[in-house]
């Protein structure tokens, strides 16, 4: 494998769908909650919600469901269905995450987690997936003025890492996150085995898995 990576000094991880295999739980919760309003969510709509902050998810669903939509009731139902799903199915780190984190630690490359989830939700997801202590730097939606696709989360993470955003690899699985990384001036890296056309256009580099990212970083640090 040739070295595909540009020069970088730090790595910023997205959480849902990138570090944690949490997206099936959100999809389940959204679909079940929407069914309480007599609506069935199309696959294309559900995919478009992934990576968005809760407020933007609710705006999209209000438009899709129509006049019967009630945001507070939807929020309560979705939260209940989400917890039901993770209690039954669990929540796990994405394949290759532990390998990649170990490699970064060994190479003394700092890393952070930046997510559109609020602090409480992020803490619960990290706890349930066994990652509570793996990220010493965590930036959540409620810590910044605007979530993805605005650049605030990644700019804040870079500041806490002590490097310029332009020196950060941002690992994302969605177009929303890649757009935010690009707007921050960071290096947007797509990690998704089934990328959309929009995601591929926004990414500076594309990988199928975190194991592939680890292999590329290992190669770059050995040269």
C-alpha cells in the first residue's frame, strides 16, 4: 500500500457510525417513533438524517410527517425506543477502532472525539460501548455555537488538541461531517464501506474501514 496520507499532527473522530456502531439504534428509534404518528420513513430520508443534530432531525421529520408531528412527544418516544434497542442489542465500537487508537497512542499522535450529540447522550453512548475512558478530549454539540455541517466542533477540537485544524485528519462516515471538516479547513477523510456520491466528492481521502486507516497511518509513521 502506498502512503496516501498528507502530513498531519492529530486525528479527530466522529462518534456515531464512525467510532461507535450506533446508527442502527437511531434508525430503529426514529422509525418506531414515526410509526406512532402514522408515518413510515423511507430509506433515503433515514439515511439523510444520519450525522445530523437532534434539532435538525426533528425539523426534517416535521416536514416529512406533517401536521400531526409533535416534537416533544417524538423526542420522548424516540428516546424510549433507543434505550429499548440498546438494552436488547447492545452498542459496540466499530471494527478496527481499538487497533487505530492503540496505534495513535504508540506513535504519540493526539486524538479527539467531536460529535453532533449532546454531552449527556455522548457520555451514555461511550459508556455503553466501553469507550468511556478512551477519549480524553471530547467536544459535543452543546459545547459550541453550531453543530455539523458548520465547522465549530472541529475547530474546537483542534484548539484543544493544540494544533491547527489544517493539520488534523477528520474521520467521518457522512457527508454532513465531511462538509463540516472541509469548512474547518481540516483534512476530510471518509470511512464508510457504502459511501454516497456526495460523501466521496467531499472527501480528500476514502477508506472502507478503520483498519484501512490504521494501515495507512502505520505506513506514514514508519517512513
